[in-house]
C-alpha cells in the first residue's frame, strides 16, 4: 500500500465514520432519555434517502402516505387513552398533530413536487416528511410501555424494525435509488481529490453536532431532555413531561436519520432494507461509547468507518464481520469491569 491509497482509504473511512457518528449520537440520545435501543434508526436513514431520491425524480414519495397512516394510528391510540377522562384540549392537540399535520404535509408535497425543484427544496421537503415519523413511532410503539424493562423495549424495537421494513417495501418497492449530490464543488488535498458530497458530509455533520450541543446546553427543551436522561423520576417530579421528552428525542432521531440518508444516497444506491446495516454500524459506535458518552461515540464512529475502509481493501468479503468484531474486546472489558453478581439459590 502506498501513501496515495492510504489517504484514499482514510478519506473514505472518515466520510463513512461521520455518518455513523450521527447515527450513534441519535442512538445514545434516545437510549439516555427513553431507555430504548432504537433498532429502527436505520429505517429513518432509508426513509430519508429514498424520500430525497424520489423527490429529485419529480415523484411523490411513499413516506407522505406512511406519515398519514402512522398519524391516524397515533390518533386512535390517543382516543383510546382518553376514553375514561375526556378533555377537549388534548383532543384538539391530537387532531392537529396526528391528523391535520400529515395531511398538510401531503398537500404541500403534492403541490410543489416536480423534476425541476432545487436541491435545497427537496432536502427541506424530505426532512419535513420524515421528521413526524419519529414522534408517531414513539406514540404507537413505546409510549404505552414506557415503564417496561429494557429487554421488553428491545423486543418492541425488533418488532418495530420489521414492521417499518415491510412498510418500506410497500411504499418504495424493491428497486434501489440514488439521489443527486448536494454539491458539485471539489478540492484537492495533496494527491487526493475530495468530492463536493464528501465536503457536504463533513460540513453537515459538524454543523449538526454543534447545533445539538447548543440545543442541549442553551435551550429549555434541551435541558429538559438532559434532566430526563439523568433522572426520569426526578424530572417528572420537577414537572417535566417524560412523554414529551420521549417524543422530542424520537423527533431528533428521525431528523438525524433523515439527514444521514440524504448524505448517503448520492454516494451509494439505497434499497428499502439498506438502512438496517448502516444503523448497526452506528450501534457499534454507540456500544463502544457505552450508550452514554457522546464524544466517545463520535470517536468510535470514526474508528468504525476507518476499520471498514481498510477491511474493504484487504478483505472485502469479511469487512462486515471485522467491523462487528470490534464489539468483542469492548464487551469483554466491560464484563470484566462489571461487579460480580451472586446467583440466587433456591
């Protein structure tokens, strides 16, 4: 391997690692606030990518109908929960958020969709369409069992993943799609040319991480999320609605997943089931970070991306296995460091 190949592999690894960093941060955020290991995070990536690619082709994406469907189901759940204590204000809020909002997004998208739309318009529409899917998913799957054990929530995540995977096949079909690059600019760093899409990945990832830092450090809702992550019971006693915190965490996870998908789809062809494997690599970074540390998760994501890039060069048939093998030493070290628990005897 010469220096040029090394630099190319490092560029590829850092680009992929930036995407995995976003997904890992979203997984850590959701787990800290709700104790949910969000396996369907990969589906948000898929929906964001395919929505953007479909809009770029001038067609109406299936996710607008998925949002209408999930909103209707969420409204039915709200009606059922209000059956014993009916109040007008919560009912009107549910009608607006679960029924009128998806229909408004459907009408807006139908009115402006076209093959001549600017890239910025398609990106904004994609985020508007995919973002509500996060709170809808939380309301339908996780909010009714918010006090369940982590294992129960994990089983629910597996079921939600398979459900969204099937819905992705229904609304998008089995054909893969690619979208236009966000930027056609390029720079040359020594012998290595850096494409405009790679620059967009670095810029958007950095900007999003800074925005999240500002959100958690300087906004009321961000501080409420941090309080919920530290102590759910204490946050509830302080007047913070944990259900609202869960919906906000899932909203951020859906936005981050959609942004990740938009950044990926110009680089590689995305199918309805592609997001699962991408999400798993973000999960590897989150596990290395202990599902608690944002900086460690981001550094681990860069490591995962670089390991994947070098594995593709040296042993492409085993690159996925090599990436997931990174979990073994981490799990062994955490197991050795964990305090021993005596087994109960009958």
